[in-house]
C-alpha cells in the first residue's frame, strides 16, 4: 500500500496549483475588461495556453464562464447565481435595500451602500438619480477610501493596521479639497468617529457633496456605510446628515433583529 | 525528453478533476444553505475531506470563500465582485434598472427582470413594494418557467427543444389556475408569442396577478422578460399590459443603443 502522506504532498501541490490557476483566470476579469479571448485569458493570468484551455473548458462547462456570439469568454450567469449568496454583499443588500429605497424616493438624492475590503471600498448597492448620474460608483466596483464620505466612514472604523496602511501610502488628490495630507486625514478620521458621520465636500469632484454614516452589525462593529450624494449647490447639509444617520440606524436595527431571529444576514 | 503528449494527458485529467472539485464545492451553496462547515462542504460536494480542506484553503486565501465568526464558510465578497461583471445579469441590470425604477416609482407595482437559464428562470433585478412583499423572487434565485407571467414569456420564446423539455416534464400545479396541462400550456405559449405579453392570473398563488413582456437583445432575440405583479383585487389589466410593454420596449431600445455605441451590455 502506498504511503498516503507521500501521495498527499504531491496531490496537495497539484490541487493548489490548479485551483490557483483557475482563480487567476477568473480574476483577470474586471470593470472595463469584461470579455476576453482564450489568448487574452492566458496572457492576463500568466497561465500557459494549453493549461488555460483545459481549465477554461471546464469553467465553461460548469457555467462560471460563458462564450458570447463572437467566441469571447465572459463571466457566466451560474457564477453570479452562486455569488449572489455572498452575505457581505447580497445578504446586507437584501436587508438595507428597502431603507435605501425609502430614502431615495423621499429625497431623490443618490444613495449608496458600501463595505470595506482591505484598503479599498466595494460598492454593494445604490439608488441613483438619473438627473445627476455620475457614471460611478459601479455596484461591485472598488474605490479608494480617503476620497468620499462613505470611504471616510469605513476608513475611520477600520482596524488600526489598515488605517495606517492607507495613511502611509500616497493619498491621491482628486480636487484641491481632497484630504491628501496624512496628518490632516488622521484628524478628520478622529472627527468622523466622534461625530458619527463624515462629509466629503467636493473632495471627489468639484460638483458634489456627500454625507455618510456607519452601519453596525449585530455585534456592534461597523460593517458597512451608507451615503447620500448630491450637487453641492443643492445641499442642505443638516437635513442630509439627519437623513443618512436615521436611515443607517434603521438598517443597523434591522440587521440586529435578523440576527436575533436566527437569520444572520452578514 | 519526456513526450509532452503523455504529460498532457495526465495533466489534463488532474486539472479537470481539481477544477471540477473546486466548482463542486462552490456549487454546494444555495439559497437556504449559505454557511457551511468544512465537513458540510465535503459531504455536500462529495469531495473527500483532505482534498476539500486543501481546495477550501486556497479558495479562502483568494477570497472566493470567507470564514464567519463561527468558523463556517460562506461565499466571499471577492467572488461576488468578479461575478458582478457577468453581462447576462449585472450588464443587463445596469441598463434596465433606471426604467424599472421609473415604473416602480410611478405605480408602486412589484417590478421584476429575469432571464432564462436552461429550463428555469433566474431573477436578476426587482423593485418590491414593501406593502405586499411576497418573500420571493430572490435576486439570483431560480424558479419554474410555467407558473408566472415572466416565466411564460421566457418559455414562449425559448428554443423549441427547451420548450418541449419543459412541456414533457411534470408541470407542478401551484393553484387551480396553474397551466399544468401541456396542451393547454402549448396554446397559451402560442398566444404569448402572438400577443407580445403574458398574464398569470392567480397561477402562482391565489392573491396575485402578473403581466410580463419580452426584452429584446440587439440581435432581435428575446434575452430577458420584465414583469409587474400586484394583488388581484387591485388590477387594472389594460394599464399593466401597456406599462409593462412600454417599459420592456424602452429597455430593448437602450440595449440596442448601447450595442451600437460599441458597449455590448449582454
């Protein structure tokens, strides 16, 4: 009988390497690169073409990838179906959406919900006023934390090491108002924590003001942030702050109730 | 030098088998089974525990899976980020959503968008009136085609072989009004194609009426369907039919324009 441990080591390396390659192929897709040929997939993932072919074939059979009419590969519906079960995006979104919809319908402000992932934010839901569409954020897209009100809230409540990582990296300046100086940003983040909300006044572009507040998980930690954005000449700041805080608190309460009812949403 | 073809065959089998096992593990998640322990994952996927451990470890490192506080695995945010690029769900949703939002805001009817996947439908977007929430559909969830108005539209425009597959399988009866007889259903589907819309009058449950119309892709094929659902005692059928058809046509036109502008959304 073969020694199972010897087999295990070889099997372990093979499994890891093949799974890593499959993930590398899937990870080559991003906003702006949504369709790729087999040779694109091979080049962008660094997986040799013959191996890429076999993996892509299997991913396509399962439905993680699909081929379009032009023969290019795109992310498949089946992968999206499974991914729609992700608690941190869709679980949170299901609870938050009615509250966001009420806020949007009442005010027609742009309303957004985002979570932090590492040193960036990921947008998980938004209601956008078609009259002042800004092109972004894209649901599922990643953005810098130091620029927008929603990012400032997430950064203010991030673990110390994440905050220091962001503060020690270059802070891209989008407008003259962006907090691009780490000491200034550190002071702002302390204020965000003590006030319970953040404001971004033309720090992303020169037309918009955003207000954001934290969303708390059942354990009391900040798991997301909610923001309203509108044109800076339309702003009634006090009203926005109140609305965003009340709505974020409503979502936090609904998350706690869901957890108490045994349906932990996140 | 080793014969590359011999290596290839071994490598091919190993790659396929490992990728298949990783996909089997991811595929064990579904609505109602959103958190699993390692032994759940092994049992539900049929992948031996030692192999499952290695694959799950790699999937977790990448972010396709995440561990929650209780140590259970759930679908990770990173998989959702990649999956949010799927053109048939999120690409379509991005174009359709402003139209759906207008319809919802004007009427406060429940509004849904779905695509066909095999012999079922997958719900990709919905606006739901909180005053008559029905629990379903869940975005990302799969449902039978023969029951709802939206399903009838998708079934009516499915390829012949798909339609016959549905018609030859048992047709579950949800209410006395469900089309559970294949000959009756075949006649209804012909009417749906000729009228350009479908009605489901208490066929899903005894409280609701739905009206749906097809959404056409840039090549003129039916790629999705749009529906409105409301309580059967509130129904103004003619108004619903007009609104759903006008909105579905607006979405079809926007899809065509996006394709003409070189931004093929689906």
